[in-house]
C-alpha cells in the first residue's frame, strides 16, 4: 500500500496531475483504496494558487463517484458491491452500518459519514443497498465533502507546506473532533430550537 501511495504521489507532481487527481477522486468513492485527501494535498502544494478550485473539483468528482457507488449498492450489490466490500474487509462494518441506519435520519447519516475519515465507499455502496433517497444522498454527500475538502484546500492555499505536515498527522483527529462538534450543534438545534 505504501509503495502504491508513493508512486501516486510522484505522478501528482506531473503536468496532468489535476486530471489524474479528479479520476482518482471519482474511483476512490466506490473502489479505490487510498483516501483522496492524501493525494489532493501534494497537487495543491505544487499548484497552490489553484488550491480552492482543485478542492472544489475533487468534491464534484468524489460525489459523482459516490453516485456510482450508490448504484453499485442499489442495483449490483450481489455481483459487484459485495465484492468491493469483501475486498477491503468491510463486511462487519457494512453489516453494522446497514443495520443501524434509519430512513428518517438519512441526510444526517450521509452528511456525518461522508465527513469522517471512515471509508466513503462503505457509505456510498451501503446507501444504495438500503435504498436511501438518491437526491438526499447526493446533497448530503456534496455538502459534507465540500466542507471537508475546501477546508483543507483553504489551509493549503493560505499556509502552504507548513500546514501539510499538520494535516497529515492530525487528519483523523481533526475529522472526529469536527464530527463531534457538528453532532452537538445538530442535537442542540433539534432539541432546543
């Protein structure tokens, strides 16, 4: 996995890096193993003046790939979706995810799950499998992924190389803390307003 990651990073510094990044962003949402954020940062450091635009297009292609994952779960779970879940060893997580969700909360489930460092492909395939409303899935994914990717993009644009090490070291912790804060805000709004 590490050698694959390093090879991809070397490709990201080349001329066609943005197109490659958008392609990987698309397939990462349903089948590719490496989280796109680790590939987005090096491209943005090389093209710092375009960091926000790159973050936006990564979001768009990630959500489009999420739509593919949704349809794999909805129409082709038995033939393709289950194989993807099995390939990465997500069987138990998939069962837990699909058994614990409710349709009444589908937007918030998509929103929070798409924001966390947990595998997005698990959400995309699972959302199709349990037949979430497609448009709620797309809107929740887009808002959540945009917040995550554009926040990182802004930090890269503003602070450059100095923020790269911080993000890579603390990405999971920052994502979890952000989700906890969003959950607190959600429950305050839901129960007190």
